[in-house]
């Protein structure tokens, strides 16, 4: 049975004072789970988590800051030690960061961190033609990955090839994935990582031409309520924020995200 990485560090869940804390630790735990499950390079401690999860993909390799750094150069150095220079990596921080542009990083922006408490808004109406299935095996995972790459879209993973990100070893644990289908064709994705007392919702995508019909919202709801007794958190885009607000999410704060191309 997998032991959450914060428990390995003798951190207790009572130390997560806020939903912002829980969001950061849950996102970090997702990276740890993914890297550990598939045998990818990883750094994790109480202050910083870094995972080299794929050789391509703008948002695949990730670092999450868990406490205010005293030395940002040391943080960037640690990222470089895990994810080799020349391979894209993102840095997500709940805390203010210095200007990292002179160090070769590009500012992605200040996306809103949003949360939804248990209960609250009712489930959105599910379009009659939509069927939602949880991914439970490798064939389903391949469909999920292809739909995510096409729907986000992730241009640097085109043309799509299976196995650049996930494989079936991530299934059956705290990371859960859902697909929406219409007439047997996949149209939308969403994922939840259940850790640190929250459902951490990520990987929300709807295929172009299928948007504006409620498919993405319905699949996102499945991830939001992965464990219906827990709050849900996610990092939104500003254009996507109204969709999440209709699902009962509220913006808590803004984080900072950088990209090293």
C-alpha cells in the first residue's frame, strides 16, 4: 500500500492549516506518485517537489514549492538537477517569486487557485448524449492521454504517440481519471488526485468543436467529487474561471507559474 510522501517526511495532515497548504501538498503528492509509479527521476522534501515525468510536453515536468525559499537560485538548481536543461519544466509557487526571466524562465502568469467545499452547488446537468467513464486500464488510459493532448491542446506533444506521459502503473491509487464520450467518441477529460485532504483537480480538457455543450463541466464534476466528503481544489485559467464558479468553486488566491522552455 502506498504511503503518502508527507507521511514519509513525518508531516501530519494537521500541519496543513489552510486549503492553500493542502492544495500545494496534494499537487506535490501527485508528482511524487506519478514519478514513483513509473520510475522517473524525482526530488521531494518538505520544501520542494520536482518530477521529470516525460521527455516532451510543456506542462508535464513540474516543480511545486511547499515553503518560502530562502534561495531561489538553489530552487532552480535543484530543478536543473532533476529535469535536464533543454527539457521543458514548470515551476508553481504559492509564494511570491523574484523575476526569473534573467535566469532563462518565462512567466506563464498568476492563475487563480480555486476551491469548492463539500456540499454547496448541485451537480451540473449531464447532457443526455454524454457518457462518463473512469479510466481503469491501459487502453482507456491511452484514449485519455490522446484526448488530453488534442483537447488542451498540447502542441509540443503532436503528433501524438502513446507513452510520453502516463502508463497504467499510475492507475489504482490516489490518481483517478475520467473520460466523457459522445456517440462512442471521446470528447473531454478530467483527473483528480486525492491527497492531503482534498481532491486536486487537473487535466481538464475538451476537444475543439465539442466545447460549450457542458461536456467539460460534467467530467470535471466527476473529478471534483472523487471523494465527495472532501473539498476540491484546482488551478484555473482566467477564461475558465466562470465555468468552475458555476460548479461552486471560489477563487482563494493567485499563485505564480513559470516555464523553463
